C-alpha cells in the first residue's frame, strides 16, 4: 500500500485524474451547445462534472467565477496534501495565481470590486484590514504596491523560495519553467492572432512533459498547469453564454 504524503502516492492519484480529463471530443460536444442550461447539463455528465457541480442554471457571472475558483483551489490543496511535506508550500502558493488579475488591479490603485466580498479568501483585500494582510494574496498585494508591474515576478520569486533546495534543481522542472516562459513570451507578440492555438500547443507540450514525469515531483506543477488550462477553457465557454449570449459559438 502506498502512503499518502509521498511522490508515489501523489503520482498515482494524478495519473488517475489525468486519465479522466476531457478529450477533444468531450470538449467539442460542450462547445457546440448554444443554450447555457443544456451546456451545463452536458458538462455535468462529462469529465468536467466536478468543475460545474456548484453552478446552477441561474447563477450570476460572479457566482460562476467563485465556484470555478473554489474548485481550482480545492484541486491545488488536494495535490499539496498528496505530496511530501517539503513540496506543499510551493504547491499551495500556486493557488494565488488565480488572484493575480485582481491583485494587479488593486496594486495599481483600482477600487476593490464588489464581488471580492463574496469570496472568503478576499475579505482582507476588500476591506483593507492591515492586520489580516499576512499570507496568501494579501501578502503579495502588499509587496506589489511598491511596483505593480512586478507582480508576476514577485509571485515567482516567492514560489522559488518555497521550493525544496534539491527540487529546484530538477531538470524536468527547468523544462517546465522554460515552456511556460516561451508561452508567455508568445502571448506578448503583437502579431499574435489566435490565442487558443497557442493554448492548444501549450497543452500538447505539457502532456508530453507529464508523461515524462514518472515519480518526479515536478509532475505536480505540470498537472496543475493542465488543470489551469481546463479552468480557463471551461470558464470561457460558460461565461460567454451567460455574459454574451449572442456571440457565435466556436466552429
């Protein structure tokens, strides 16, 4: 029996979840449904069922966003719990990535949006309570106030600080970091036309890395990157039906 809190246990659990992720056929079935209620029903009976379990047919945009963020955070927390304790701090820090857009807005002096108060993890951000700005998104915001354009760099520096010393030297982790760097650089190109093509290319390369990651702790971050792509794709499909119901569907 493999014990929880080991790379072997974590890898077995991640492989099981990796195998149950939606394939392109499942995505296409969802993408071709125009009606939101019908699309939600299709998603519930697909491998994406866990993502939409807390989303009702009358949910507002903000309620949908909250439910999707919560599921992604739960997935990150689960993977952190599966892994050895030395890796948990770095994995848990990945949950802050979903908050970077609103942190950027606040760091540049923007007013806290009303929906922040609906997310229990964002209470300190919305009310400005200094005694609660110690960990997570609030701590990153405090640092970003000095230079809001360095928010992503500040997040990465803290992530690298949390990595185990030996783990930071992993060749596979280095390949993963370079791949994400190339993806971000490509999105900054003024000539970029099809962002989804870039995302599909990233997905394919991440899948290759994950297959190489047998019993390598870097697999946790690769799997989370794949989960983030699922999050982004599903979020786009849901929100354009709710917020922009007249937009044409994907072809």
